C-alpha cells in the first residue's frame, strides 16, 4: 500500500474553501460583518480576534468580511491590534496579509445599555461597503449580566434588514435552571432558535467531534456499546494550575458550573446517545436531548467535592492553595474539584455509572473519555487480567487507544496489558489540527448548529445539576482538602476509589 502523504495547510485550506463555497449556506459574494461585543476583554483579545485572523489568513472567510469591535473603552484599531496581535502567531511572511486584515477592522465605543450607542453602531455598519444589506454575526464576548440589555439593543437597532442575523452566546448560560430559563426566554423573544448559537468550545475539539465518527462509522463498536459489555464510563477534565488571580470569577461559579455542567455533560451525551437519523444539526441534538432526559437529578450521596491546598514541598504557585489567592473571598467553600456519578436510565445504559471528574491544581493537564469494559467471564489466568478500556484523549496529544491483554513475549504463558494506539501526532505528523474556536466560528458563518447547544438541551443540563448547586450554596459544605492536594497524582480519585467513597453505608 502506498504511503499516505500528509496535505500541507495550503492544500487543506484549498479543499475546505472549495467545499464551503459550493454549499448553499455559504455565499462567497455576500458581505458579512462580524461584530465583537466586548472587544476590549480578555476573551476577545486572546481567542476571538486571533481566530478571525486565522480564518482570514487561510482564506476561509467570505471575501467581503468586515470586523467591528464594540466595547465601553475608548480604543482605536491600533489599540486592538496592540492587545491582540501577540496571540496571532503571525510569521514575517504574513505581514502584508496582516495589514489587509486590520484594514478590514474598525471599532466603535459605546455603553451596553444605551440605545443611542447602538444606533451609532448601526450607522457605522451601514457605512461599510454594502453594510446595510450585509449578513451580521454578533459575538457576545461579555459577562452574562449584560446579555439582556445587549441583546435587546441589538434587536432594536442593529439587525440587518436584508441579510441574515446570528448571535453567538458564550457560557455560562445562567447560574441555575431558573436564571438560565429567564435568559433563554428573553433571548428567544428576540431571536429565532436558528439565529442563536450557544457556544461550548469543547464541541469544537477534534476528539470530541470524533466521538460520533468512532461510534457510528465502525461496525466493531455497535454490538459492544451497551450495559452488557461496558462496566463504567469515566469522563475526566484536569488542569495543572489553580485560579492564579482569576479567583473572583471562578469563586462565583465553581468547578461544576465552569466545567462539569457543560463540557463533561456534552461529552457524556456523545458517548451515550443513540444513532441520529442523519448528521443534520437538529437530528443530532434531538438524540442528545433524549439522553439528558434519561438522567435524574444529581444526588448528594453521589458527589465528592474538594478544594486544593498548597504543597509545602512545592515551588512557586504550587505552594499556594485556593484560599491563598488574594482574589478569592476569605473562607470560601467553593469546590475546585468535583466527582459526580450519573446514570442514564434507559435500556442501553441501565445500571452503568457515568463518572464525571474535574478539577484545578491537579497533577497534569488532561481531558479524556474512558470506557471500561466488564471483566472477562470464566477467568483462566488466575486474576492476572485487567479490564479492557477504550480511551479517547481530547487533550493534550489527541489520541484513541484501547487497553487489552496480550501474551507477554517469552517462554512463559502469561498475559500482560498492552495498547493499540492511534496518537494523532504520530499518525498525522504534518497536519495542524484547527483550534476549536476556528471550527465553531466557521460553523456560524455556514449556518451549521450541530456543535452548538439548543435551548431544550441547555434546560435539561441545568435540571440535572440545579438541585445539587442549590444544596451546596445553602449548606456550604467544607470541601475535602485531601481531594486536590497540589500536585500529587494521588489526589485524582480512581474509578475504584470513587466507587468506594460513594458506596452506600453498611447497614450495621
């Protein structure tokens, strides 16, 4: 078999352009305006502007695309460039392209709750080439506290009357079911569901998107993807750093709202869902909603909470615990680690624990899905065999691998654990995987909502976690410091240890 030659970035972008511009939803000749609400903030500086630059550099944006920044600060395009360009990773050869990119940028200063400011923004957009009939994408890189005022003013003053309008909303989508419902009802009163793109950047990651292909494009997995073969599913998110000066924001939301209720629950849906009728956005999201409806509210006896403390033997930040961060409120009981067991109560998954684990200040950076299979029946190897596992590593070093037993090489007839490993960095050496935001923002241009969260999906996710969140806020349980001790590997509970902790008490 001839060796496959990896395509260069130019070739890949060329193929992608050809596919995009042939599609019905993507009109190369249309004028598009990408409006960044909150253009002076960290998210815009570190993620949104760099992402738009990468898409522009690779020729993946429509030719007539303008970028308009909007925020309260009195800035210029030169100020925006100074703040964001260090994150562009631009090469000297791209200097002319970079100048062309910033020539398409403009900036408008205004208040978020002032109608006159939005009328001024609309006049600015209308003054751009074909701006009055342009398609408009509004990215809300803003705190949720201003969403209602901003969306109301956009709807009243800034909508395109000829082109389409789409709005991208960043998480968190509320703090609980009630606040999320209020926000959803407000936005839904102004925009249709097909205009609303609730972004969870984990849905743009290569291996998260790969879950559907692995499941539904491989015959070998279909017969074994069920409770008869799978003992448990473990979804893990670990960060090796703490809050590091961002404690004020984190303390308001905590690890469950920040990671578990969205990123991990979305991955659970992709593991547990039934095969959709097609890859149409609503067909996929319909199946995810069905999974969420089969999950009961989290029970407190299925939860472990932790808060990281400093390591006296460490160096630098490792010596500081969560409460040592000056931006964290004194005596805070906010969890920086959580482990939760959920059950999908349907025929396929009845009785299979889905263990969600996430935390800050742990021993490594990792996000993965791990399916652990039942023990082999009728053991003839004297308990030398370990459980088979299928692991999808989302980050870092994207990979899919299976853990299985093989004969240990040599004279003896003994089994040992080995791996069948597809590490993307080895298999696709010269392929640059796009950033999650690149995929998702391009999806918005194309009108694809498959990797975005629908309102009923969001509501079910909050339903599952809201009673627990309210109980934690009411009782303020002190999280166990031993769960997240900076940065020993032993701090992250194994499946077996978690099962022991969550086991019902002995009747005696």
